[in-house]
C-alpha cells in the first residue's frame, strides 16, 4: 500500500446557518473552499439551547447531496413531498436533493446536547436533475468493524475489511468511517487510490494521522495513496475518515444551489421562485 500523508491542516471557523444555529464550518470556508467532491463540512455542537433551537426551517436544495450524522440530540426532517423522519443519536441521513426539494431540519428537544455533522457532497452533471431521494439509516443498521485491538470503526459508507456500510447508490463511491481508537492502538485504513480524503478529530484527545499529531477539531487533507494510518496517543480519540471520488467538473454555487454553470444557477432560482421544486 502507498500510505497517504497530510498535505494541509484546517480548523473550523465559527459561523451560524439556518435560523441562527451556531456551528463550526470546516470545509466551505475561505481556508478550504471545497475538496472535490466535498463542498461543505459543518460540525454543530452545543448544550446551550439558544444555539440550536431555531433549527433549519424550510429551505431549498438542488444539485448535490446532504449527509447528516447525529451524535447527540434529536432532529426531525420534513419536506414538501410529505416525507418525514427522525434523526436521533447515531443515525445518518443521506439526502440526494437532485433536481430540487424544500426541506427542514428542526430540533425536537428544548435542552441538552445537540451534536453532529453535515457534509455536502457534489453530484456529477449527469445526476444533478435526478429525482430526490433519502437514505434514512438508524443506528442499528450501521455495522461495526473491530480490525485490531483498541480500535472500533462504524462503517457508514464504503467497505472496511469486509464490513460494508449501509449507504448505497452514491455516484462518488464514498467512504465514511467513524473511528474510535484507544491509546497506543493503531490501524492502517485502505482507501481508493484516486479518492479525495480527509481526517477530522472530533472527540477525546489528539490522534496520530499519517504519522503526524492531529489535534481535536483539526482537519487534515490527505494526499493521494491507497491507505492512511490512524493511531491513538495519550487518550482515546474519535476520528472521521471520509473519502470520495472527485468529479473534476466546473462548479457554480449560489447558497443552496450547486450546478455546473451560472446559467443553471439562474434556472434553479427561477424554478424555485416558480414553485417547481
């Protein structure tokens, strides 16, 4: 295997979205505008109700996918097609917005910790106007791999040592792993050679990624290669390792619309205003 190295380090910037939900934006900020095919990565984490209670009222999307991974708290999603679903601790929603959808994500709690991630994944030009769909995945559907002593991996998407994640039918062939690593434990994780990839330490202590210390709330953009090594240090840590096939296509972005040309953005705005979502 050709081990990947760290080529860039990024920390999130504090911002707010929706109706004022406070969060850290890690991808989709001036320091890292995108990592093809990943357009945005937000971490929301607060036990102060005022930071999240207003939620994300109804808003449109077109041309990409949103991935919500809940670690704590309870959100309910709904859309203008009558779909409803609950997102609780450990659950995942992989939503393909396609040609257009209006949806909302609203907290179903008045206090306590609300914690999770939202990742935006671009769609190839040929799929941008596909029909919207959801993959709502409950915690018990996410398999766990135990590849070595002191290491547990939730396989959300992709395959790790024969354990296959439940997310299916995604054009960018994603890998999405939640890795828990104990002090001194280590794991070499195979990744598709051509995929863009990043690692993000989100809980516990520092971790060693690709031979370097990566501190909590720090994202590492990884080089090309066929594997990345993750190891524990002085305290247990949790690390997201995410990879996806780059599209190599032009990107035109305007708020909740991601297309290939400015003309397509104008069309998306016109369709939204005309009620065609």
